[in-house]
């Protein structure tokens, strides 16, 4: 056996070693919420402002407007949930094969796109995951719409 003459290459720090992994802040918020360090409202606020990944497929090739997200049956409930993930490495391989299209959007856009009667699951099947029921999704959308409506009203010029 010949000696290994491969030179030792020193590891160089990456330019972005200090940058958190995608979804790290959201996963920390989910964990903190479970542990009671932050409120459910604070967890929802982090979800609302975070980026989420949704997996699915296109019903018409090359037409992004035909994206159909994967919907799963909630394990302990009688409703279905939109499957979302904090980062690509949280998406199970079998799901990637069945639903090869990944869409990145804010939590706000994702929640607002969920059809009435559906909930949302963040990292389904993963220990750092969370399920939001349809009632919470509906109340978040309603709160958004009320806030948007109030903002429009306050932006209108006053009538004499």
C-alpha cells in the first residue's frame, strides 16, 4: 500500500459562517414557544415574517400559476394541512420525489394562500415542527385583511 501523499488543505472559514441557516430563527421560535419562553402570538408573528418552502407540482408544465401545494391529513384531527418547511433539508426525500416543485414565499403569503378549511403544518414529521389549525389560519387571514382595510381607510383623504 502506497503512502497517502495528499496534501493537507487547511479549512478556511466561509465568508458567511456567521449567517444563520435558513429557517433557524423560525425553528428557534417554535422551540421557544413549546418551552413557554415566548407566546403563541409571538410564534405566529415569526411565522408570518419568515420564509417558508411549499412543495407541490404544476398541473400544467412550465406554468407557475398552476402550482398545487401538497396537502396532508392532520394526524390527530379531521382536517388537512398545507405542508410547509423551514428549509430544503427538512423536506423528506419521498415528498421531494412526489412533489418536485418547491416554492419559497413569506409566511404571510403562504398563510393567505391557504384555502378556507385547511390548516398549515411547518416541518411535518420533524421534531421541530408545528401544526396550525384551520381556525387559526382563518383568524390570521381575517386579522391581516382588517389591518389592510384600516390602512386603506387611513390613507384616504378626508371628505369635507
